[in-house]
């Protein structure tokens, strides 16, 4: 897929699908209670 190569050349070694998996495995940290 030329899109994957284009993403790698633009500086994105991780594909969109892998990003979604990383987001599911590593949810954003909750903000500290005030």
C-alpha cells in the first residue's frame, strides 16, 4: 500500500491501526484531582 509507505516517509513508523491498538492498551492518564 503506497499510503503506508507515505506515512513511514513522513515520519510515522506506526500505522494508524497500530495507533488504535496502542490507545486501547494504553488509555490516557486521568487528570490529577484538584
